[in-house]
């Protein structure tokens, strides 16, 4: 499966996807950024991966930008989309174009804390548990069916920075694995629900208890 990774910034999850690519069933056919200065572009170039930079400020409307992305990604014969810190709200047209073939990773235990500033919101709520979620993308912001989650404890001395560091640790372990499941057809989206091996997924898979090399059984 040829995937495109969409980024806006550093692209640490992109690097994890690149690192696992040699033994995976996915191939990164393109890395696209809406910001010309995104550091993740360098990771792609160093790995010999094609890049596309579409500055969203050069488009008159959100719809025009997303249409430009579809055109750019089509040139690279992309089968699926992986959002990795892509800081744009996607239009319904773009989402529906790749429905069932687009993943996002979010730094909270969805449905808690969709949107931004998730770590601060968890601290403000005095939560004792936090984590990450990987989900199919649907037109509702951060509202698509959750495929898996990784959880960790919030300690009394945790800060936004320490929670972000913990979240990144689990993101880098988990995201490539879910992309691999999408590439092999183990995970699918049917009738608005995530399915695992042709069975509806009633609760998210918990990945923090799994080894990186394990596959779903």
C-alpha cells in the first residue's frame, strides 16, 4: 500500500514510520506539508521520499487547498493517508475522498479532549490517566471510530511537557503498527465502525501492553 504522510511540523511520527518501512507492507510514496518550513520535510528528503509542499496561505479557500492536495497526492498514486501532526481541519470533500483509508493520531483518550491543548486540559481536569488514540478520520473533528489507544498514568509532578514526552513515546511505538494493519487489511472501516478481521471492534485495542513486533491474533 502506498501511503502519504501529511505533516505540519517536526514529523517525529513520520520518522518512526520511515524506520519501520523496510519490513512493512506500506510504502511512503509522498510526504506532504502545508508549511514550507516543516522540519519533517528533511526526514523525508534524507530517506529519499518524494515531498509536496502546499502552502495553505496561498489558497483562497479551504476547499481549494484540499482540492490541491488531492491533485498532488493523485500524482503519487497514493492509496491511503496518514495524518502525523497535520494542523489543518479537513473539508468533508477531502475526508470522503479517502474515507476508510485515512488515519489520525490524537494525544488524548478519545472521546475525551478532541481538538487542541489536550495535555493541559487533562491536567486542569485533575485526571489520573491520559494517553493517545489512533482513529479513522471522518468529517467530525477527532470523532472517527477509535482503533486503538495507549494509556499512561498522570503523576502529581507531571507537566504539559512530561505528558507530551510520554505521549510521543507511545505514538512512536503504536502508529506504524496500525498503519501496517491498514496496509494488510486487518483493520477496515465499515458502516461508520472500525472492524478487526471482519469483526466489529466494540472497544479500542490497547497497544501499550503489546510488543512492537506482535500482530493481532
